[in-house]
């Protein structure tokens, strides 16, 4: 359950936790939670930037910027919810932006087709 109050700087604590979660997702080495592996495995060893579209990023399943909509009491609560995190490709995460996967499918906006193109 959330609701834990901490005297430490929440931003700092959040950063540490996010790093830990990132390491855990990387260790699990699972497929991209957004495309479900349609674009191939995540390239965990590559730097996470636009030059490496299949590189690894931590995706917030329910966008943190919209935490209220999803019942979180704060941005931190959403950011620290392990159940709200999944591994994803850099490019899939960028296409998803602050939408949910359901919204992406409904709107089909800018979700890349599963072709290894130059996007
Ligand atoms: Zn993907």
C-alpha cells in the first residue's frame, strides 16, 4: 500500500527507487511491454536515446503526468508503483508518450507498424 510518509527528499528517494526498478527490469530482460516484442527484443546494452530506437527505457504503464486520473495520490505514488512499470523500447515509449496502450490502439496515432524502417 502507498501512503508511506518519508522525511527524506521525495525526489531523491524517488530517483533511487527508479534506478533500482530500472535495474530490476533490465535484469528480467523481458520483451517490450508496448509492442509486445513485435519490433524484436529490447537492446538492453545500448544507450537509451533516439539513435537507438530499440534500446531500453522504463515505461510508465499509466502515464505519471495523469496520476489523478488513475487513482494515485501523487506523482511519486505513480512513479514508485512497481506494478505500473514495464520495460519498453525507446521508440515505443516515445510513440506512446503520455497515453496508455489502450488509447494508442484506439487512436492508432503514431504507433509504428512492425516494420524495421527508418523511423
Ligand atoms: Zn516495443
